C-alpha cells in the first residue's frame, strides 16, 4: 500500500483485446475479450453540450495483430487466495470481476512476485517487464541511499520517470546521491562485469506505443505521471513557468491545488498527434489560453526520443476529455456535469483530494474504481488507444465520508463493513452498469457457507 504524505498502490489489468492483471501478491490473471461498456467503446471526439460524442479512430496508431485498444488496470492489494480460511478472498467477494477474467481469458494464480514485494516494485515490474534490480527500484516504497561520507539519506520510490533519487531527508546530505531514481541495468547487476554505471534511466514503457503512433494515457500509474510538486513541476514545466509560479504562490504546505492540477494524470503523445498538439488552457496568472503540452523528455532512451510531447495533470488533460462543455455523455454515460466538470462512473464530480468543489486529481491513495475507470474510459473515447489506470488499495480506509468507514481502522480485513462499502459507488444515473464487469463487493457469506 502507498501511504506517503496522506496519499497507496499494486497490480492487475484488463485490455479490450489483450489484458494482463496482477491481483495482489497472491495471483496473476490474464484475460482477453471485451471490456466494460464504456471502456470497450470506440474512441470519440468531444461532444457538444448535452450531446452524444461522434466516433473517431485513433490517429495513426498501429498496434498490430488486430489490436486497436489496450487497457491495463492496476488493482492495489487485491488477493486471489484467502487470507483467512473462513473469509472469502478479495476476488471471491468481487464475483463480477472474477467472472469477467475467467470467462474472457485465463486466471493465472501462480504469480512469481517481485522481491521485495511492495507497491512501487510490483507496479514498475509490471510496467517495464523487469525485476527491481534492473528497473532501479528493488526496495520500495522507501529506501536508504548512500551519501559521499558513508551515511545514508531516506529516499521514496514514487518519483517521475526521469527524476533523480527523491531524497526526503531534511535537509539532504550535501553529498547525497543524485543518480536517476529509475536507474537502469541492461543485465542483472550481480552478473555485470564491470559494474554498470548508475547514470542511465530505465527505458520508458510508453515509448514503444508512442513510436507506433499511439497516445498513452496514465491514471495514477507509478512514476509515469508527475508524482511530487516540489521536484516535478519546475522540472517538467520550467522554473519560470506559470505552473511553477502557481506552486510558489500557494501558501498551503501540502500544495493540494497543485497536486489536483498537475499530478497523477498524464498522456504521453505520439509525434504530431492532436491530443497534445491541440491542447490549450488558461494558465495561472494568464488571461488567455495557451498551449499546455510539455516536451516529453527521455534523455537516455535507447535510440533517442525527440520531438514528443505530453500533457501532465487533470487541469490540462481534462479539457481534451470533454471538460469545459456541460452535460457531455458518451455511450449513455455522463462525462461532465452541468458545470462542465469531469464526473466519475457514478456521476459525481471528480475533485482534488482534501479540496471542496475543486475539479482535479483525487489523490494516489484515495482514487477509487469509479474515478479511475471514468478517466480511463474518457481517454479511450477521446482517441487515446492505450490507457494504464490504477485503483487504490481495497484494504485501506480511503474515504471516511462513507458511513461504514467513519469509525473503521486504517487497515481493513476482507469482509469489514468499510471494505464492503468502499468499492460500491452509487448507481450511475443512466444507464445502470450492464455488460462487462462491475467492481462491486458482495457481502461475505457466513463461514459455514463459504
């Protein structure tokens, strides 16, 4: 579970044509077949107010072998096996999800988990196809890095792909390690002779897709979105940018508005694709719209990576998904509300964490299925054919506003009333959830009937 500054993560996936899922530490599942009604739908252009969006094809995307969409969904800490023999496992309590995987593909329960098995290492192993000794994060979610004087500083695993080690010691040692956080080893380090120099960044998972002309959307996915305001905003947008000026002007030590605006959500675009090329918004301190795409910089990517752009943050991605236009619907599901703000699958406005009526990223730890899957569907329907999304730890008490969670502990066992209530959004306005799978949890049977 990810809990760094009031904010959780782990692994699974479903794709429209091909899907791979890691469900907690106990099992891996692979499924092929149609996704949910929204996620499986063809990408769509922005809709007029209150109207149904028109269908368009992803521009220039060539995935091969008849695949046109890829959706990977990471479920944090979802178990196939029972933790308590008398209590159904997570997947037994989510029969719609379990049945979808088993009926449309293959459930593989013999998963060789990364070691040390924790959120960042597990997620990054899924995304890169490399174990932690090669993708640079073998110990997570925190670790110690050596300083020049032989002492150590504390580092955190969640840092944007190209960041140096995210040193959270205050103040950091003057001789602290500034090598890449996602330091790459082309061979297992134990077999490298001579030792691999720690100055190369692990190849980015989105690159094969963007080189093939496919935009890649990321929803709260480890290290492929901006993770930390103080490091990432000035680095990605520039030290003299409006985004950095907004950060400096915010007296909130937690920087909640900037987290909501710029962290957690991103789209890495193929060269020349309109999703990034046409994006604009009114930035902090400005009165007129200006382009919002930032250079997608990967300085050590094999073969080079130049001329690519990305959109970072809800503030800049949301308008490309329909935000700004009231009452957008697609395939019968609401995308925006009367105020023109993005809504989740239950029709509730997606707000920034710890903020009221402030549209934005809801936070890495609290992001739930209704929010994450809404972002994923919005991206797919807006012409982003490859989407990776994360759903927060089902065993964490992430929403105290739910009556069943108000007095529950921070960590929840399978079958806890808060655990049962948390993944159940209110019924979507129209239509009710139908085909595909529904991420709802059933009330556990008594031990004698389990």
